[in-house]
C-alpha cells in the first residue's frame, strides 16, 4: 500500500492528535471547544474515507446495470447526523462558557478552580 494511498488516514491521525492535544492541554475553555470540534471533524473524515469505494458509483437503480459496484451511502447519512450533534454540542458548550464567564469573570480553567477553592 502506497503512502499516498492512505493519505486520508494520515490526515485523520494528525487532526485527531491536534484536537486531543487542545482538549487536554489548553486551559482556555473556548480553545478546548475548538479542539473538540477538530477532534469531531477528524472522526467525520475517517467515516467518510471508509465509505469510499474505488470505482463505485452512486447507488441509483438502472435497468442496464448488471454487477455494478456501488458506494455505500450509510456513512454519509451517519455523518450528517453526527454533524448536527456536533454543532449542537458546540453551541451548548459555548453557552456554558458564556455563563461561566458571567459567574466567574474568566474562562481560564485554573482561575475558575482557584475561585472555587476559596
């Protein structure tokens, strides 16, 4: 298998690691949400690349098509649902961050923990 043949998997792995690093290492809550979105996008890319069939066509019925190779539409349908859930999760997270900013006056995780300890 050629390295360029698995290019999408390399992109998936790099995006996954960038998103995971941002979620774990950053102390700013908005940066953590951006990292979570990058992480989700990497998973979307993985599902879409697994659904691609080389030489496959759209699964549309044709009378003259005998033994034709079709691509599976299920990963695309699942990704549409996952995108809606991801956007909802991000919106909810941003709403919580706004509320935390109003309550604590900061969106830095360490400062919020210090205020809670008092």
